[in-house]
C-alpha cells in the first residue's frame, strides 16, 4: 500500500475495452469523450490484470492494486450493440479442478483452446441503465417448442425434438446436436433459420392485413433476425432459442450464477462480477467452443430467468439507496440517488460502505466524503476508489444531484 493513501478517496481511472460487439457511442458519451470510431464495449474499473485501473495520488497515477490490493470483483460499464457469445461459467470447485488439470497438461494460459485461466468462479450481475435484452436460463420446454413450431422451419423442429422426449434435460441434447454439426451443415442450418424468420417479419406496408404471429413467436423471429445480421451462419442463433428471452427495464437486474447458459443481446448496463476469466462458450462467437466441457458444466434444468428487482435499503431526505441481493460474497452493488443541491440540509447519517470500494457516477455531480477520508467531487462518468483503512467499513456523506453506483466486497 502506498504511504499516505489509507482512508482516502482517490480518483480512479478505468480502461475502455474496444471489442467488436460494443457501442460506437454509449461509453464515450458517459465519459464525455469524442468517439474514436472504435466500438467501446466495456469500461473496466478494478484491479483485473487484463486492464488494471489507476488512481491519482500525491505522487501521480499509480496502479489501483498498489493502494487496494487485488480486488475480488470487477466493476464494468457494458454497452452491447451486438450480441455477446452464449456462455456458461463454472463454479469454484470446477474452476479449481479445471485450472489445475490444464496447468499439469502444460496448456498455455493465453492459448485459444484454454478453458480455465484461473481458479475462481465468475458469478455476474448486470443492472440495466437502458432497456436491456438478454438471454438467461433454459426456458420451459413447452414454451420453446411452441416457438419452434411457430417459426416453421422443419430442421429446427427436428433438432429440438429432444425437448419433447426429455423436458428436464433435453436442452443439453439439443445443444450437442447443434454444436457438433459439421461446419457446412451448421452454416446452412443457420441460414435456413434466418430465412424462415425473415418470412415472419411484418412488411413495411402490407397490401392486406395479415394474421400477426403469436407474441412469443414474433419475439423469437426478431431475435433470430438480429443475431443472423451480426453472426451470419452461426448455429448459436438456433441455440439461443433454448433460453428465456427477457427485456430488463432500467433498474432491473439479471444475476448469472454458475452453470447458467446466458448471453447479452443489446443495451447498456452496470456489470459487476468476481475477478475471473473463466468462460465456456456455446455459440455466437468465432472463439473456441469445447462442447463436452460446456455440457458437463451446464445446468440444463428449465427455470425462469434470475431477474432481480432492487431492494431499497435507505430512504431519507434527499438520499435513496437500493441494492440487488445476490447469493455470493465476492461483491455487493448498490445505487445511491442523491438530490441534495447546494444549501439543502444533509441527507441523514450517510451511507455505510465496505472497504475497499469503487464509486461510479452515471448522472449528475455528487460530492463524496467521510470522516478521515477527505472529500471528492465526481461528475458524470467519473469514478473513485475508497481505499482500505483502519476499519472494514465507513460512512460516506453524499451531496449534490446525481446517481452513483457503489461496488464493494459482499
């Protein structure tokens, strides 16, 4: 830890990741920067070695890890213009076993076929800042079969037939069928499905009223068209139909525990996760797919999508704090809405925050300070690190008008 930094709130500078599925404008707009022409997919705030943040100290910028040590979580702003890969994350036991096995086998950690890059699990939470579309968890088989029949593509109906025979675990059989198709067959299958979905697209100016498709079928056809436009010929377009297709409203969240098949389709959100790179992919990607390992980790049991509604933990004059309850101790994410303009009376006794913590302002301007921490003013798009101190938690006073997310260990 750098001398003179304990108990302080320090300006934190994140790193933008320019993956091709990112938005050309959303993160740049948040940061108040001119778009570069590259799609900005994520803003990373944390100590992850892939893109570590820096803090401003009296001696200039230093790695945040010098002040806080390695954080157990990574906070992100995620802006998806295109769908991310279908993926599953392992639990801790599987991650440890898989990592150790690959280490003994001598698989380089940066190898494309490497499955486990560390020994940690990777639960995730994403909170929608805009309307946010996502796929999460295996959908009820009867609902999926109704959608498949409605799309009217016979090869799809044949591939999804195991859901009829084995509702509890048929999704794994469907996935194996899709993901093990020879490349030429898979490309043709995906193209045929896209053409069937295109037939269901409402014409711009119909000559005569047409019978509308059932809402679930219309939504599935829209999903297929969207995925086919950005992942042409990828059989993951069909695999996506196995999952609950959900639309989060701003403030709603989605939690991804271990073994849950999921993908983000479109939107901007605040994401927090355990610090890990362990991802097993199942389509919508040119990256390595290990079908056996994916299916061994996947939980194929049908279940509703794990959507979370925020719980209010503090409501006092000018301050409202909400959180999303998650069953892991790697991280806690809270949101504080501050409406205390200059001259307004203080908003209660402050907000208790576990150290070390990251604060990110997404709207307005908020001034943050506490006993012994100093005070910092953060504008929209700016972040700060509450460094470790003599106590595990501290009370922070918030003033100003704005919205700030607070991330800390759970």
